[in-house]
């Protein structure tokens, strides 16, 4: 349940790998959970990051150039299974996340990745924004799934939770044209961020008594972005006929 600073020997690159100098590394909630596991001893955490390419293997020479600014898809796939052949790398049967023994993570001065999983950052994207790419893509993918399901843009979408994933959902829903988004959470700072981002309404769960549920507009879509069974049941009377409930999993 702790981190410590250690020195490690630099290892040579394997085929298709690239070495990056880490510029920014973020802390994901899963990093915090993993650090607490006994199985995480000797692991280097971190998978949300941006860096600069410092070395490429012979096979990666045409993919990345020294000095390029990159982030990366944080799961290193096998490139052999059926899903990899279809380029559905997220569903690779044998993928290994950054932050494991096989692929040490970005809480370090440098990191080795599969160069084929690198995402080159356009010049107008800052390193800080680049480090947020994986996180924001979770919200982006979610918003695309909402659009593809045919949910009308004027639907009232309630997001239960005010964590980073919920806030990414909010940003991407707004960018896709959904303007009627409500956030329920319990952290004043995060709720203020949701408000600033453009949430139509925000509610602090601590201040929201049972008699106040009727302050929430009729719900067309309810997104469970946090453990919320009790809240979900309390809100059941506010669901529109045919309401869609999405239990978001990572």
C-alpha cells in the first residue's frame, strides 16, 4: 500500500518496441486500487501519460521518429488473435496493460511501449491534454454508443457519479449535442467542474433528501458511473416510460 522511488537498469528494446521519456503521468483510480494489492509488489504503475520518443526498434522505425510527442493505447495486444486481426485491440484475448510486470508503467522517467500502440500528438495538443487522451476516450466511446443507439438529442440524461469517468461522459455528451445532462455526486469541487463544463443541473447527494427527488426532471437515460444501487432505486419513480439504464463498466 505504498510507492517507493527505486532505480532500475535500462533494458534493451524488443522488436516493435519504442522507448519514451515520460513528460506527464496521471493517476487513475485503478492505479490507486492496484497499489493496494499484494500482487502489485515490484510493479511500476501508470498508464495515462504523454512522452517523447527517445529510441525505436528496427521494426518500429517507420512508425515513430525520435523526438515525436506521443501518448499510447494503454493495453499492449498480442497482434495475433482474431480480435487483433480485426484491429479491435481493446478486446484482444491476451492483452497486457501498462503497469504490469511485463509492461512497467509511466510512474517513471521512461517507459517502453509497443510502438504500434503509440498515438502521435498533433502540435496543437499540449502534453497535459495528451496525457488525458485515454481517459477522455472512455467518455468519447460512451457518447458514440449513446448516439448509435438512436437516443434523441433532447433526452434528459442523468449521470450518477461525479468522478473522472462521469465528467468525461459529460464532456463528450455535450460535444455530441446532448444539452440536457444532469449530474448527481457528492464532491463540491467536482460538481462545480460539472457545472462549469455545461451540465444543465447538478445535485449534491448529501444535500438531496428523499423529499427532493422530485426536483430531478423525468429521466430518459440513467447512467450509473459510480456504485449507486440505493440512489438508482430512490430515483426509479422519476424514470420515463421506456427509460434506458446504462450500467457503465470499465
